[in-house]
């Protein structure tokens, strides 16, 4: 997504097929943000990060050294008709954006 000032937040998936099982479970993608974000209520500064949605309902953000920076609860959207591997869309209820992985999502808000 792009803010009114032109700053961007980008997300993508990574191929972790050659990674160890424990890494595959928590590292599914990356995102780059040019702005400070609120991620599920926790603050995250501008930078490049790895992320993953865990089986126990968490959204984990890691730095480039794979050190966990934050872990917040993710939500599930059971009404989502056609889940896709990665999707970012405006959140109708709060002025942020939903970052989806399948039916799991976390809300990102520009600060």
C-alpha cells in the first residue's frame, strides 16, 4: 500500500522449500516499509523484515538476522470466499490494511 505522502509498504512471499522445518513454520514472506507501522497494536520502525503466520495463531516479524522482533495474535477471516497465498487490502473498519496469508491476517496501520 501507499500512504498519502507517497511512502510505501511492500510484501512478498519467499520460497522456503530448502529451509529447515522450524524456519519454514515461521518465515513465509518479507515486507519493506518506508514508514513506522502499528502491527497488530505493536510498533515497528521503517526497514526490511521477514514475517510468518504460525500454526498457533501468531504473526511473527523478524529482522534480517532472523531474530524475532515482535509477535502478535493474528485473526482468521472465515468469510473470505477465495483465500490466496498473500493479499493486502484496506481494512474497512479501522483505517489500516489487512495483510493476509490464506485466511489468516494481521492489521497494519501507518503511523
